[in-house]
C-alpha cells in the first residue's frame, strides 16, 4: 500500500526548480550571499503581503520572536504571557530576551489563548503597583509587560479581545505568527480583515521548510509598522551595527541569507494559491468526517477567522493507538504537541504541576495532526479518513464517546 506522507516537500520544489535554481545562480554571479538586494526585495514584498510597513529578515523564527521582544522593550525579569500548547521556541525566545514566561490556558475549540482566562489572570493574579504604575504578578512580584498570542495551526487568536486587555493593562502584544502565513482575522474594532502579523506591535514568522511559506533551510522575519522597532531589529540581527564597525548596541548574528530570501520571494507568489488548496483540503476532510462527529472533534474555525491550515488537527480518544493504526496503514501523522510546556523539564523552575492548565493537558492527550499540504489528493484523504473510521468503529463499537466532548467556549469575548 502506497505510503501517504505527513508532508510532501519534494513536488513543490521540483515544480519551481528553475526559479529556485536561478536564485542560486544570481547569488553566485553577484557573490551576494548575506543581505543585499534579494533580502531587501523579499522584505518589501512580505511586508506588503502582511499589510505592514516593515519586514526585517532574520535567521530563524526563534530569532524573530527574540529580537521582537528585545526591540519592543522587554526587560530582564519581566513576565511575558503566552500559552503552554506551543512549540518550545516561543518560551525560549521569551527567556533568551530576558523575560520570564508565564502561561494562560487555551480555548478548547480553537486551541489558541483563552481570552477569558487571560482576563482572569490579569485581574485576579496581578495588581497595579501604586509607586510605578506597573502591573505586578501577585505571586512572583515580577512586572507583567507583554503578551505573546500564538496563532496556532494556522488560525489567528482572538486578537480584538487580547488587544483590548493589553490596552487596559498597558501591555505590549507581539504575535507569534510562525504557523500563520496569510491567515486573517476580522477586527470588529477596525471593521476590516487583518493579516496575521499586522495586529501587534510586532510579529514573528518562521520560514522553516515545512511551513506554509518555507525556505530551503532556516529563515525567519519580523513584521511591524513601527520604524524605530524595525531599525532596532536590523541592528540586533547584525551585531548591533547601524553601519559596519559602528556598534550601537550589543547584538547577535541573526541575519537572513540572501539565497533563502530569494527562494522565499519566488515562493511568496504561490502562497495564496497554496493556502487556498490547504483550505479546500481542510473542508474536504470535514465533509468526509461528517458522519463521525460524535466520535471525533474536528478543527473549529470561528466566523471571524480565515485559517490557512498549517496543520489539520483532530481530537480523538485513544490517540496513540489511532496513530499506531494509521502507521500500520502507511499513513504518517504527528502530534503537535504531546507534552505541554509547563510540564517540560526545561521549565520545571516555573513551578507548575499537572492539573494547572487542564484544557491544554486534556487536548495534548487527544490531538493528532493528519497529513496536510497543498498537493494532498482527494483519494489520499478518503483513504486517511476511512482508516480513522475503521479504527473508531472497533474502539467505540459504534457508541458515542462520553470522554470526548467538544469544549464549550469559556471566552466571554469570543467570536
């Protein structure tokens, strides 16, 4: 039986081979390997794509988030709020910027930050210091200065509510848009659709090869409409230099390779079409699973979001057994993410324990990412779905699963 991969990265590169090879030829002929016109052209086009004034290319998505936090003014010891259901790069960037990561549980439908729980955190676990006017965490005494909402799986967080709470409590918002290239959110406040990466003071993107817009190696970018912030990130990525050997601040080696920028520029023209194919495939999955919604939880897309389905994630009882069943059927799946960050050894010093973020922990035991990419074919999806149905029929013997109920929205500020 022919294998169905989780990702298919060969076909799109073969299709664009001549365009991508021409990028390399251009770099060879000009010896422009770091910075230069190819980086600047990609930055200009990606900024326009995201609806912002500036894009600063960097070496990775982790660099992008770290530099954005530093440039935005996060100080050593500042608490930065994010979610425990994300890749460790989110919290690594916070820690490496000098911040102290802390968590807000997720909404059980979207798997993004639960804004009601964010409000509860800010209003019940914090107080305003009368002397400084800063918001302090009651338990740690640390100032809370920023929020990093993660647009997980290709769907934006509930940004109107997050931005409203941030404004009330004088906090910065830096978007983690590393999985959300082209995702959009309808802002009631501004009465228009907004791209991921255009709503906070800055946003971080990763162009790791498996992303919706992926390089042929490591790459990332920060988007912002703040000229001073963009300028500081340009310095941070290049050893703190405004010009060669003039070091304004202590920086990093986090520059974007010109070849990767040229590859990304070539691919960017195809991203809207690829995202549309992902959306079509997601809706096809939904249709094929329609008769199984009493035994499986499908992705939820609020009316105010247009997801780009970096991942198609289902929730099901006995997830590990289902994954093994699909592997035996030559279907590759993944789990994003099996162990929440608050339970990782690397963050044991934060003092969290099992049960502290119940929705994150519940979903972590049930989520399974099915194959999702623009080139996924109808027959492949039918086979994947049929194998899932075969497993469910045996496991549940046709009965409803009482332990797998769709989570009720706890967000009073939801869509």
